[in-house]
């Protein structure tokens, strides 16, 4: 390819290699990891060749046996999801969710920038196994470099005969179309992603149907898979499901990419063993984050992306295993940990997340559209020192219209607070609205005294904001 | 008068052909329009409506939903400073304050010479490299005040290596005619793909 | 369940077992069970979007109660629902508080106040007080989004009803959500207003006062309104309406949802033309021509005016009379005039249609279809007027059925129509040659031919162009009858109660009850005493006879032939030559202004009775206001004239007239007054019987246009110069000036620039008009709307010709 590559890209910014088995990040150490040449000489497209030797349903079975959990957030087994396509309804599509935007998360961006062919090979394997006749690779709009790397990889792969008509001389034919987003967090929700791909406002669709596998793109059966999920497929086909399930735990096999950011010594994206690695390993392990910056005390951390309820040092020994984190009041989500040390202004930290979700509300359903902004307004007032004690209760009351009933939270043994397990109830269509409430609820439950300090001295009259020049 | 240049009209047609339904090309075409003009004009939206077979109001509806589409001119370089949690924990507010001073505009503003538009942005997926920012959607990591100033100086040179606002990917996907499968409208496809063992279908 | 019925499930709602249709949404099942679940975005005629979350209720499908939006949850066997649980109540209170957070609460100055779902549901389900102290969203308010509709974005709760309607129902996606999240708002594209023919429906379904209608804004408060249910007679669709008045003035029409016809929708013409009834221009006293000054009309009294009229009728004698019009009338009025004409004046020269329809015998003899039949047919074959322009709600129904895949619409037309966006196939034919094209398809190996021959077919047949004679429509009907004997028909005729008028015998050769003139019922013979034995003249025949001096007295029953008859020259000659023209009308129209005796009549909203739609569906009209001045019902004028002519119609009230109709009209036997007054009549009472036979004439193909001529095509537009539109101040500006549309190649050939004025020459007239290029037309054709302000295409048309050609030249 003679085409200009565009701007020079800092290599693998953020990725830190460790001793873990490397499944999806194996090529990240090479400067030219994103080229077809490197991919091919490191065993690339061999899994595709191997898959094409097998019957599609056998490839599907292999993936099912690997118990490859979706890496986008919900953690649903990919092989099972593929099986939800109603029989006899054609065509079926594959939509790759590369619209990674959950606060704290950026494994997919690295996978797209540093090993696009691995993702492409994963897409091809999925299409072959499930009979998906076209693939749309939806990349977040703000990831210009990922788009360039994928565009180049697709062009090269087309030239080399890995994509398109009669792939590698077989009957297997599929087009992969690179599609750019344009800046909307909610599009990461799979039904909103489909709406967006249809040229619409990216607003989540109503459930039921619960899975696009039955009614998705253009009303057709559609598999929506996350970038990391698909990037695992070449390894699984190469090495077999058994090799995959030998890593990690029975319920969460394989590895996961986790981004740890905030107040740690070595913030970075790590590939860790699923299910057994604990938060303490991640935050304090010498081959990982190496402890809290300046050897400060850990105050709190968000264990699974911005929408997850928060943990405190009390939960450090929990493993990266959904079945253990859920009962303790949070979720693993998209593999992102944000760490707050003792210096953190907790209400302000919560505001950075609530503001995010209020800003990213699509506006479709009332509780999220109105409630999210309202929560942000109240919290901002509190953070700015203009709030009252009444506002602290109001935050919870407004949140309860979005999420009625008990909201999950971690235990605080020192205060005698017991954990409330995941999940929560919600009056919204998707998780954006509840996510605006989650940081507030966590922060208020775990650190109420910090909020009280902010409103101390203010009487219970509500301060009315008087706008200028209305 | 058509809005798109001849070359972009050809590209638009190529893009539309990739999708089973033309409307799916709406966002890519809005990007193309923004690439051509630096922002999305009304004329662009009206023409895209015709190209994908819908009303201008529908195109406006989609266009205005997505933050990257600017319906007013912005600077040659759009500087987005991330303000979400990890960056906020690592000093995004200070960086923003510095940027406002250095550029002489508030967040949301454009410098008088039309070179820079400054915006606060939500998470840019570089959380471990906080505080981060993007210039025309290209990352800068762990940006200090000095580095910010140096960046401005660099961007003010004739060829700073960052394309002008509107140009997103400098490499376009090109699906070669000779081995494309082609996108049929879904209603015209009723059979399983040829490589599938049809017995699977009956299960 | 032991007593399970197929496609039915049993659901427990608030402790009571409810039978529901499998697959229907819970909220719909609850509605039918009489359990009201509050809602804003849900609308039973549109797809569910689940946006407002107001209809959340506790649903238990065996895994414990969960709050679910009842507009999105299909009923399932054994489902247990609690619409009043604590959780539900808390959710309702919370959602309402959220909705009011940014709502301006300007109820005292809001049109919707008093009938506002947001207001009402806040009272019923709301929290009582708000804890929101921040600044609300602000927008410029209100902004006009079209000539008829204003939008106040501050009041808007973003329920997606209007935008969904525009896209899903009307097919005019000109309003849309813009921006995102808390800044989401409904807007049009700059300089592209929401100029949909159906825009008024969005005002009606808006659950707050965000959308208001220009003709109603600040006119009345809901508690000052008085309402009756009635039927719209703007076109022959017969949409169900609610007619509302305040202080004896009509102020608003609303669509009423009936399954058989309009599903609650109205076109903007039908919705807003109440302004015409209120018009200052209404005739309120009889007028007679000044014997001393031909140009003057003098106010008169009923006694003198009726005496003059009776004298002119007597003078002219049975053969010298022609009665034109009657489709504005109610069925009862039409019957009275039919009886007057035949039994007392003893003429059969009467015709409710104005040379722009189909022979009455043909209408009566075609196997009938309903609108619902059309919406479920394998194929709907439209060979007639542009339905979007002339039968707008039929267009909406067919569009709905076609877009949902319930039917496929195929249209054969000489010019593009408003139905093209949803037709499966639009077949462009030469003007007057639809039958030839259809014949070719039927005899080809086209898949469509197979489907037409083997599947169910409803044909919508009418006169697509005023510039071609009825021969082409008759040929189409003949072909379908011969080749597709299983097909049924909807006849697309012009003007409100045209079908009712034909049913009442206001057409030459047919008597009330769809019987031929030589086959009167014995009851009719008994009661009428006399019926002419010979078939009389139709409108064209009467106008020709008048122009030749053979008809001396013309009666115009609400007809305006100068505007509506295809051949203005002939109409003008006839009115000129006739010794006496008697007009019964609401207004001074082009024709009534030429009359010698003008009798003012009641208008829509001022009269009760019945009307019949294009299917033959009889529904009730209800009087809402008292008429102005001394105007009278048409039937009363008929009885007065009868008396002055030495006879007696023995008609005393609308109800008594209907009893007589039911007795003498065989097709209407059994449609008793009691049935008409019953709940059943809300959907209309369908009458499909007929004993009329039609002998198809042999029809010749139209001549080929010469190389210089352009074949003229002329259909009517929704917004035209018709009386109710031009007498409604809000609607009058919507009618565009006439332009002649021609294929650009033809313009080029003649050296004419698009947009310039040209000289248009036909055998009838030479006129100057603006010509514009339109690529969607076939070459060699010219399209001119029939009756736009300032100009009618009927100046160019020769009604006796099969087709009409024009020539155009540069000035």
C-alpha cells in the first residue's frame, strides 16, 4: 500500500505487558503490529484457514465450548448469543461494536489501533460460523487513528483475498464495511448502535426483543459483538476451546483487558487472567499498577467503568469475576478501573461521572433526559458549596425515580453497611439514566460525611439559581 | 448546484453502494460533507437527504444528535480537552484553565484568527494517559501546561502533521470492485449464504 | 386454561381476569377492560415507542412484579398486572415530576388548558408539588412550523407523537427530533415548513399545548365548548368528526376514531374549513335579479323569491327544466329534490355530478368494496384521481396498509400522483389510455398479471383527469369486469355526499334505492304517484340543451358549473342562454352570482340528517349551530316549491323523510331511523345492494395528439379555489397560483424558459399562463391543476371531446 499512513502514532500508549498469558495483545510489542506483514508472519489468518476447513456449525460449537464471555459490558457468552438467530431468516448481519466510550475504558481502541487484522480475522470467523452475510465495523468517531489503521488493514486484506468474494478460494464470501460513528456515547448500547448504523439518531430501541439476534439491523437477525470479544476468536480457533478454558475460571475463562487509570503509580491497560486476578493484584501488584501514587491511601475505586457502583479498600481482594463482584454490589462492565486516592474530593469526582451521563443521555426516555440533568444540577450545587442537607436526600429521591427500590452498593463494615447486590431496577430504556445515579448513590452511601461537609452551614432553604439576562 | 464536489459525489455514491439501504450512509456522508467544508452546512444536509432518499428534517435530526458534526464553522484545529473522571482526577480542570488563558477563549469558543476552537469533551478513551486531549480527534497524552503551549506553536506552523478539522481518517476504505460481494437490500435475500450447510438452518 | 380460545390469552389485571388478543400490548388490553393506564407517548394508531414511561405498571410473569411499560409489553397467558401498586404509583409520581421539571406551567394562557392530558394526569397521578428549583429550559415561543401549526418547544414533553405521525402515518417527515438529551427538541428543517396535508392531526394528538392550530388559537377554552359527533362532507370519504362550537360559532373539528373509515385522522381541509360556515360572506337572505338593472341583485323575502322560482319552473315545463347538483345536500335533502323533480315537476333532467364523475348506473352496478377491503386486498388498483389530493384520508389508509405490507397498491395514471411514494408500481399511461395499458399488462407474463388474476383486487376507479371524458374510466371498469370478475370497486367520485345524492336518485335514469327509472319499487310508485318513464339528461346534456335554448330554467342545487364543470365555455353559454337560473347556495359563487333567483341554504354544521360515503356507508350528520339569517334547509325549499307548483311532497322533517326513504328505496330497506340513531351508526351503516344494471357502451380509443399539441391533464388539488377553501381565511392562502407543467424537453423544443409566461391555446380559449419544466411528466403532456385561484383549466376543455390538447407559444 502506497497510501500515506497519516500522522505518526505514539506506539501502544498505555499498554503495559506483564507475565499473563497473552491472547489478544500478543503482537502489541511489535512496532508494526498493525500491518498485514507482521500479522501474517506471526500466524495471522491461520485460524481463518483452519475454520474454513471445518463446517460452520463446528466453528460455532468451538466458540460456544470456549465460554467466551462478551467483553463489552454485559458479559453474555458469545456462542450462546450467536445461537439466538432465528432459523430460516436471512440475511443475517454482523455489527462490530467499536464505539467504546465508557469512562475509564480503552482496550478496544488499542485492539483496533494495534492489531486490526486480529479483529478482522475474528469478524470473518464469526461470519463464517453463523452465516452472517455482511459485516459492519462500527468504530467510534473520535478514534481517527483506529479508523486509519482499520481502513488500511481492510484494504490490505481485500487485496490479499481474506475479505470479499470466495475468501481463500472457498465458498465463503463476505464484505466488511468500515463505518464511523460521530460522537454519541449511547451508541455503544447495541440497539442504539443499530439505529445509528441505519442512519438514525442513536437512540436505544425498546425491549423486547431483548437481543438484536432476532430483530436487528434492518429488522434482520444481527449479531452485535464487542471488539475484544471478536479479537479472541483467532486464538480460540487456533488453540482450541480447551486451551482457552484452561486459562481463568470455569465461569470466566480466558483473559481480559483492563484499563486502570487515576491515582495509581503505573496506570495502564493490562491483559489479566480472567476470574482469578484480584483488584489488589491489579492495583498493588509490582508487575501491574504498583500501588497508589505517592504511596497514598486508596480511598475508592470504580471497578467496572463509569456506570459501576464504587468499591473501597474493603473490596480489594475480590477477583475479577462477575459472579463474585455482583453480590458485593457492583459489576465488572467493560474492564475499566478508576482509582481515587485519599486526596480525592469525592462529591466532585462523582460529579465528573454524573455530568458525563447527563450529557450523553439520548433524550428518548423521560427519567434519563430530565432526571439525569436534574441530578447533575443538584450535585453541582452541592459540590460548589451552595447546596443544603435537603439536597442530599433529594439526590437519592430523584435517583429513585430512575432506579426504584434498593440500588446496589458495596459493604462498609466500619459503618455497619451491608452490601446490596447487583442488579438494580430501572424506569428507563437503557443503562445511561441509572449510570448518572450510580456514582451519586455510591459516593453518598460510602462517603456521606464528605457531602455533609460541603453543605455544612447552609440552611435548608434551597438556594435558587438566578440566571442572568434571561 | 450540487453541494458535493465531483470527486466527493463519486465517493458518496461508492459509500452508499456499500450498504443494503442507502439511509445507512447518512453518517458517513455527513462526515464527507464536513471533510469538504470543515462543518456541515444546510446545503449539505439537503443534498444528503436527496442522496439517501429522505427529508432534510430527518438528516438534521440525525446530524444534530452527534457531537462531532458542527453546524457552524469551527477553527482549523478543534482542541477537545477531556473532562471526565480519570482526566479530572489528574488535573483536567487546570489544563482547561490554562488552555482558556493560552487561547484567550472560553471553552466552546474559537480564536479570532479561526485557528483553534476549544471544547471540553467527555471521555476520549485514553484514561491512563490523563490528562489527555485531542486535536481534530488525534490524541495528546499527559498534557502539561508547557506541552500545551508547545502544541499550539507546533500547530501554528505550516504543516503540523494534523489534518484540518473535518478530515477524519486520512485513509479511506476502498472495496475493490473485483472481489466485493455487494450489498443487496435485505428483502432481496431470502436464502442462507452458500457456505452454510443448509441442514443447520432446519435445526 | 380450559376455556381457551385460539389467539386469546387470559391476563389478570388488578385482580380481574381479562381476555386479551394474543400479541396485543398490555395497555390496549387494559383499555378494553376499562382499566385506564396513564400515558403520553402511546397512541393506539401508531407504533409504540415507550418513551414517556408514564404507563409503567407492575407486571408479574412468574418472576415477581417488575415495572414494565405497558405500551411495549405484549400480553401473555397468566400474566398478572397491578396498575395501582405502590411501585407503580411512585413511578407515576416521579415521571410526572420529571415531565413538569421543564414544563412552563403556563396553563392559564395555553389552548390546551382544560383538556390537557398532562394537566389531567398530573391532577390524577401527580406528586402534588415539585422540588425543582432550577431554571427551566427556554426556547423562543411559539414558532410557526407551517401556515396552520405553531410549536411551543417549552411546553413540549418530547413524546414523539407528532413526529411519529408525520413520518409513520402522513409520510411527511418534515418535523423531527433535533439535538440530544436534555436539549432535544422538535423542529423543521430551516425554510422547509411542516406543510403536510395532515398537519392538524398533530395538534389533536399532542398531549400538551406544544402544538396549536392557527385557526383555533385563543378562540375558545375547552370548558366553553359544546360538541356533537358528525361526519365530514368535504369529500366523499365520510370521516367521523367531532364538531365543536362556542357561542353558536363553529370553532374546531376533531377527528373521531372509527375503524371503518378515518382511524381518527382528518385532512387539514376537512379539519379547518369550519371557517367557511362562519364566513361573513354567507348568503343570509334570498336574492333576486333587479328587473331594472341586470347587473344588480336585490335582497328579497322568501315568499317572493319562491314565487318567482315556481313561476320560472312552471313556465319552462317538464322538458324545459334542468336540475344540476345536489352532492352538497344531505341524503334527506337530496331525496326531497329527487321527489320534487320527478313526481311534481315531472322531469328526469337531474344530476348531482358535474360532468366530472361516472355514470350513476355504472356506480350502482359495480361490485362494491369497502375501504377495509382495499386495505386487505392483495392488490389495490388505482385508476383515478390523485387520491392524496382528492380523497386524502383514503390515501392515508392505503398508505398505512401498503407500508405495513397488508396490501400492494398499483396505480395507472397519466401524471405522477401523491401516492407514488408507497405504490408498488406506478404505471404511466397516456391520458385516456389507462384501459389500454391495463389490458397490455393483463395479457403479458408480468407477475402483476398473475397476482391480479389470482389474488383479491380492489379497484379504485374514477376520473383521473378533467380533460378526458368519462370514456376512459368506463373502459377501465369494463376491462376489469371482464378480465378480473373477482375484483370489487370503490368509486372515486367528487364532492361530499355525491354517493348519497346518487342513491337518492339525483341522477338521470335512477331512482332512490339504486333502482332503474323503469323499475320503481311499488312503495315508490304508491307514494310518489308519478315517475317519468324516460331517462333524462345528465349535466353535460342539460348544459348543452340550455345552451341550445331547449332548457329554459336551470336549477343549481349548490352547484357551481362555471368553476367545477370541466367545460367552462359550455357552462357559461348555458347559464347565459337559460331564461331563469335558480341557485340554492351558501355563497355567491361564480355561477350563483349569475343566477336570477338565489335561495340561501344551511351549511355544514347547521343541518342534521345523514350522509353516505363512497363505500355506500350511511352515517349521521348532527346540527351544531343555528344558521344565520333566514337560510333554509334544501328539503324545506323543495316542499315550499312543491306547494307553489300545486303539489305536496308530504315531507315534514328529516326523520320523517328518512322513514319514507327506508320505505321506498329498496337498497335502504331495513336501515331504520332507529338504527341510524343507534350506536351502530357511529361506524356507519353499510348499504351495498343495488338492482341497477349498466350497459357498457363501446368506447373508442382517444385520437393521437398531433406533433404540435400537448395533451392536457388536469386534476384537482386539495388546496384549490373551491368555495370552502376560499371562504376559510386560514386556508385560502394555501392554494397556489396555477402553473402549467411541461416536460423540459418540450419547453426546450418550443424555446420557452421554465418559469416564463406563455400563451396557451386550445380549441376553447387562448390564455396566458406561467409554464414550468417538470421532468416527472411524460413528454407531450401538460399538467394544469383544475381550479386554482384566478384560473381554471376548464377554460381549455371541451367536454364533448375524448381528450383535450393544447398548444403553447412564447409571448
